[in-house]
C-alpha cells in the first residue's frame, strides 16, 4: 500500500494543471491591465480634445 502511494502521480498532474492555470491567469491580468491603462489614456485625450474644441467654438 505504501509503495502504491509513493508511485501514484495523479495528484502531481492536478497540481501541474493548477499551476499552469494560475500562470495563464496572471499573464492575462497583466495584459488586460496594460490595455486598460492605454484605453484610459486614449479616452482622457479624446475628452480633453473635445472639451478644448467646445470652449474655442
């Protein structure tokens, strides 16, 4: 029974998949934060430009 327990690798596979999923999640969050910051900057620029053009007219 102890030999079977030591040779059993089914739990290791589940842990590997869990670590892989966590790594993918961290990469996705990082990428989405970067895109979010760029979008925020773009919308701020557009808003400022529109406000400036309304005050000039």
